[in-house]
């Protein structure tokens, strides 16, 4: 059984650019959640996708957007990058959404915005 | 979401038990208590969860106070591999099963 994988592992961008981060969910999981983790802080929920539809969103602006594909892999897109977007971006998959499902996290993509 | 309070850091000797406390005085009746941990340079991983009764699994035990306003994660014999940030999280039954992380407790384990 393959775990959650994310690509790339590291990325450097400049302010104003756009970035796409990718996540492959664990086999059989139809729900993907994205989190942003700033240095020294706990992860913050960005949004969740369930069967290709957005299923909840945290306190992030619209320039953070996402997609989920029929194979349940997912992308996180961030437009008009700002310096404060520098963080570790984590993807987590789960078997279903809702009732206390365990979320399985990938190793993250570390984004640096200069 | 109800808030949790944890100590910023704790230390333990290897092979000894560790008790990691969490206060959640505003917990609602339908909130479950989850624990995740994040090892260095990794994403968080699930440890354990419970509602009212104490819970045990191969990784740890969860002791929940009778009034549910606090809980304790117990690692029975800490190893160096248990050095991580431990997060206590309350999860309700909303439509999006998000995890609301605080800053957690950084556990150091020494020989």
C-alpha cells in the first residue's frame, strides 16, 4: 500500500509568481485535505476535497485554490505569491470525509518565496 | 472550534513513561479528542483518539478526565524515536473533517 506522496519536495519562487503543488492520496482514499505550516507553528487547514468537490475551507484567500482528479490525486494552486506564503504545505488523505476519519499526511512541500 | 492548551515542551528519559497533558475546558459533548504527532522533517501522524472512555493502542494510551475538560496522552516507555511535537486536537462532527492544530508540546527524549 503506497502512502501519501507530494511533489516537489522543495520549491523556491519569487513574489507575484504562481505555484502548483501536487499530492497523491493513499490507495483507496477519496478525501484530500491541504494544510499550511509556518515555521514553529502547527498546520493550518486550507481546504478539503471530497470526490472532486471542495468540501470545506479554512481562512485562506481565494488565491489559494485546488483541484481533485478522478483518481483522487490533488493539486494546490497559489497565485500572486506573497512572502508570508513561505511555509511547509502538507497534504493529507482519508478514506472518507466526516466522522473522525484518520488523516494520513504526506511529507510536505517546503515553499520559499523570495 | 473548542481550544486546547498544552505545555510548550517536555523532557523525558528513554525507557521511562511520559504523560503529556492537554486542557480543553470548553469541549462540547460531541467533540472527540485526537492526538497526532509530528516527527522531525515529517508530516503529522495519527496517534490515538477517544470520546469518553480511556483508550489503548500499540502506540499509546489516552486517559480522559471524567468531566472531559482534560486528557493525558501516555507513552509507556519513551524511546528516542518518540521525540516529536505532540498535538492534542478536538474534532466535532462537521461536514469537513478538518484538524485544528495548536502549537503542540515538543517532547525531548534523552538517554
